[in-house]
C-alpha cells in the first residue's frame, strides 16, 4: 500500500488520543459513581461552582465555533452530592450541547421541591421523539450524532443517567420547542 502522509499519521494519533481520553473519562466517571453510592451523605457541594467547573473545559471550543454558554442561577443552591460527581454528570451534557448548538447553550440551575434542577438547553437540531429514552442506552448512537463525524463510545448519556441515579437523582430528555433539552434532578442539601 502507499505510504501515509505525516498529516494522516497526526490525524490518526489525535483520534486515538481522543478515544483514550474518552475511556479515561468513562473510568473516572465509574469510580465517581461508586464513591457516590457509598458516601452520599458525607459531601454536599455548591451547584453553581460545579456547573462552572464542568463548563470551563469547553470555553476554547465554544469560542472557536462562535457559540455562547449562559449560566443562569439566581441563588446558588447546595446539592447533596460531591462536586466532582455533579461535574461528571453535567460535562457530557454540556459537551453534546456544544457540538450540536447552532449559537447558544443555556444551563439553568434552580431549586424545586427539595431538589436542584440543572436544565441544559441548546438551539441545535434536538432529539428525535422516538429516541428520547434510547439515547440513554449504552452504545446507542443517535442519527444526529452519526452525522457529525464524532466517534465517541456512545457511553456519555448512559453514564450521565447511571451517575445521577447513583447520587439519588435522575436525568431526562426534555421537550423543548426547538433544540435539545436535558433536565438533571439531584437532591438538595
């Protein structure tokens, strides 16, 4: 066969590196999940701080794409969950939103009936009605995801749900007028 160019090698290595980082995040998430299950009562955290940490890693990507992320949080409630676990729950949702948004992502944090609700919304193509629950299955790759050339393990949302449940909460795909919407509910401290 023909020799590969340095650019092709570089692209392949970048892909391998990204897969390795994805798997490392998966393992970290599973470890966080195990810790959340055994020590929930011991650690509470500030909702806004965890959200800011989760969003911080996306700043460069968003700037390069000309997209914005707005964090809406009037009074920062405390969550009955470790900050690191809250970050691991929010990160994949924010990463998806950053990929699919046309221009804008909103992360809205509020307290409702003893829970803290994190609403992640974007103005992208949204989630097909028929896939609202299937997107939380391990390995499921939605039609929208396949189209953008992203080759993750398809584990992001299943881990988000697993972690949220381990922490005494839940996550659902919402029903917005346009774009995708995910609501994470965690117990308030």
